[in-house]
C-alpha cells in the first residue's frame, strides 16, 4: 500500500503518527508499505525527512513486511541519490516514478538499478503525475523487478500482463477485483490507508468489497491527497495537514 505522510498543524513531519498508522495497516492485511511515494507527498519531503520516515516505519512494522521507498526524481542524478540513500536506510525495495518529458527511460532505470545493488527496483508508470510515463513496448527493455501502473486503464493492464514476464502492480482502487483475478501481483494503493480490509478482499476478487469502495475511491480523488487525509482522519483520528499545494 502507498502510505500517507502525516504532518502536524505547523506543517512539520509527524513521523510517529505516520509510523503508527503503518503498523496498524500491517495488522489489517497489507503485505508491504511504500514510504515517500506520490501518496506520501514525496516532492515536499527533504532527504533527511525521507530517512527519518523510512527508518521509523521500518521499526514500527514486522520485520517480515517489506518497506519500499519512493525514489523517483526528474533526473538520473537525483533518482540515484535518493535510491542510494534509501538502500542505506534499510529499504527492502524502491518504487521509481519515471522522469517527466523523457523520450527514453531505459538509461534512467539502468542507472537506478545499478545504484540499488541487490535491492529490487519497481518501475512506476503514472503519466498524470509525470508524463509521458513508460510505454508498454519499453517494459521488456527495463532491468527492473516489476512495474506499478496507476493509470486505471484495464486495456493497458491486460497488455502488460500478457506481454511482460515480470510482476505488475495496479495503483487504481477502481479495478482491484479485475486486476487480482487477471494475474496482477499486487496493488499499491492510497485508498488502503482508509480501507485496508476491503482493498484486500476486492483484490482477491470480492465484487461486493469492490462496490463498497466506490464512494471512498471517488471522494479520495478530489483534492488529492487532502480529501484522502480527511477521510482517514475521520476513521482513525490522524492529522489532516498537507504540504501539497501550500
């Protein structure tokens, strides 16, 4: 799941609240946690905050649960630096958003994979955030362990699953009951911060759980991530402050 980053009323990172929430989710069905991804407002975190957050979450969840760090960046140099730091800080894997305005992402991912050493690298296709993303035809050329696709496009997901021999993860909570039965390896979701149990059931093919997620899915897409934080706060009492857009 894609972990929210919580901030106090002054805008300071609330590491304890974030790590505590990760621990709760680990007890309710999530099988991995992504720290400092797009849901975690990564562009607004300093390198030192990323380190503190990753270490705190790693300490809060069971040692058997993978903690994955978001390390995508607009340049190769920045992505390599973030990846090297995350590996040093104990990340079990890295999730790497493709760079914006890139004609060919192969060199970018080759450099990141080299810097990660033995730590798995998951490519991240999210053209709404960093266009143009990763063309399906280029996946076979990437030296990565898997790919997260947050488009919510079922045709693209089917193509990825058919032509690629590595794990594919969906980032869309709208198509869990489709992605799981069709062979996606997992789901990396912001909505799992709010509905971990239903997300797990929907990915297993439970159509009732998928339907029960509709309202929250649609509401959380408004004013992202502020609306999602408000929904999570209403259930868990967590902070609502966001740095995005401020």
